[in-house]
């Protein structure tokens, strides 16, 4: 599904999972939907930090930037804003405990950005 990033929320400490999380809010281009991609960040409880090169965050940031960060470059979160991506979307059918959700609790979410689209 083709989406455009419309907001970046976080990073926020998620107490339930004891980690920092970033939400990238997207709007569908051809479908009137609002979807989110959630990325985990590194760091301790006091402050988030940039995860390593194998992380989902690093891979998505590099895709949004069009290249890996240069030495000393700050990985600014605003790099995602107003960018277009082809996204893999799935239904969230299980809760945090792995149990099936009720019909009214199921929602769609972005699993990953597949590639950046230049518009």
C-alpha cells in the first residue's frame, strides 16, 4: 500500500515493554486510511539512543534519508516527514499475550516500509 508520512510521535518510554518506541503515522494515498509503523529505539530508561545498523529503525531511517548517515550526522526523526513509501500492511489479530483479539479489536498496521517512493 502506498502511504505518506504525516506525523512522527515520540520517542516515548513504553513501560509495559521497558523500551523506547517511535510511532510513524501515515495516511494512505489511494485508500482513506490512517496507519502506523512502530519502531523500537535503544537506550536505557533515562534516555533513548540510536539502535545499531541491524535494527529496524536504522534500516527505515536509511531508506527515508536515501543513504546511510554520514560520520557524525544526527539521525533526525524529521527525515520521515512528508516522504512516500510502499508499505507492507497486516491485520493485528493477537494481543500482547498472543491471544486472539475480538472482532472489534482488530486493526491494520504497517509491518515495514518496503521502499521509498519519490513523488
